[in-house]
């Protein structure tokens, strides 16, 4: 285990709910696991509720707390801003931070609209020329089994990729009396299941195959149109999708299917991806996140079948930093890997991935899905 380098990387985080907790765990852990050129200092966290954000800071290792994110951006003792807020504030906070010369880690999806994402990319490109780095937080890229799948495909193990199947299923709003939280309001979240979990499988498909989606044919559905207001006093309209399903074509010629829903009763957080190629196939299931199923068509027919690969060897991505082979890791480790990669990129002056430009590519796919579903178009090109 490592104890961190000597040069400080002073971090300020905006947002203290689910993603804020996951990111706090990552910043608090990364130097204890990886040998890095920077030593993380968790300077301050910002949130709207003074009492709640102060309690969060004390519990999760932040030296200070504030109710004004602009204070973090203006501080001279902060080098990096971590944006863990709802999508409607991603652009404003990230652009202000980059303009002030601070590195930025921004949660996915990058923005609520393509126009916002394009402006973020423009500012990020300007900042990059001055040595300021930016990255979008698609944490599932950092699951060792997913990174291993990408390496297998890049190395030709599956041959020419022909077909991708991706699904992300949740059930946390199946109850029609579940309140109208911010994720169900388009003006804050941008979209529903599409942007919240669909963005993950779009990015993952493009990441593991090394290809981009060039066109889609989609439908979306909202099953419950009104819900109780969180503060009481009536009901409000759900303005986002509850489910999104679409077909796609990848730039290398493969076809793909995508499902994103928050109405799959019994599926708490079920992310699954299968990739089929001319020489074999592979399947990843987040509920068994330390495993990858691999099928090789070159094996004699009497021995053919999916092989279960336990992705815990020291030669597997990220795993040398953790436990002996066979000792599995969990969801939170993907965020530790994420900030590790960002720190390495900042230290070496290289571009972290996924960049804001990569995330803009995902945003354009989400936009094409919405346009296809709205118009009942049989095919909508991705910009």
C-alpha cells in the first residue's frame, strides 16, 4: 500500500449527496493505495444546506465546508474542482473553474444539452493550452473487468466486432407514490433513465469497442406522469423519461441494442453488456463485477463454452494495487481508479480520458435518441 507523494493536489468538491460520498471515498483512499506524484488534500466541500454539508465534511474527511461553490472556485488554495451536482449546474461550475485555472472532474452526463456540452469543451480546450486538465466521470470504465474487456477487444481476441447488447435496469421509482425528486424533473436532470443510466452504457459500448455510435432509432416512455411533491402539498408532473430503448450502429459496422429503465422491478442496479465478434464473445455483468465471461470460437466444439475469468490477478487493470488474487473489490473502487488516472494525467501533462470532448460524443448520442423518439424517426444520425 502507498502513502502518497509529497506535492499536494488540493481538491474542492461541489455536491455532497450520493456521488459526493462516492467521490469523497475515492479522494480519501487513493494515496493509501497507489504510489502517486501528488498527495491529495481534501480542502473543502460545497452544498446548499449548511448543516448537512458541514456534517458531511466532518464525517468524510473534508477540512472545511461552504454553501457557495463560487467560494471554492475563487480560492487560491484549491487546485481542482470536483463537480458532483445535478446536471443543470455542471456547465456553470465547470466553466468557472476552468476559467480560474483549476483542473475539473465533472460527473456524467457532462451537461443537460449538447449546446452546454459544446461550450464546456470549448473552454476546456482553451484551458488545456495552459496546462489545465478536465475529465468526465464515467466510473464504470474503471471497473477492472470492463478495462480488461477493452484490452481483449483492442488486442483482437474477439475478432471483428459485429454486435453489442447493453442494458442498465433499475427499479427505484416503480412505486407511483415515490416523490418527485430532482432526477424526475427535466429542467434539473436534463433527461430521465436515458441520461442517468443510459449515458453509462453508451459510453461503455464506445469505450470497450473503440468505436462511436453513428446513428440510432429510439423510443422513450414515461409510465407515471404525476408524483407527490417531496415537500408535500400536492403532486407535480414528471417531465423525463422512465425508460429509453434504442438501436444503434457503430462506426466499425457493428449493430447495437440499448435498454435503460428505472421500472425493472427487482433489478436494483443491473448493468450488463455483451460483445459478439467474429472470433468470440464476452459478457460483463455488474452484479458480478469481478468476473468476465469469454467465449472462444477457435476452441474445438467439444470444449466450447463460456469461460469465467476472475479479474483479480496483478496483471489485470488496477488490481496490482489491491489484494492477493481471488480477493474481490467493489463499486467504490471504480471511483478510486478514476481519480488515480486523473492525478496521473495531471502529473504527466497528458489528456485524461474520458475528456470533455469524449463526453460531448455521449451527449450527442443522447440528443439523437431524444430526437428519434420525439419524431418516431426510423433512423437519426448522431451529429
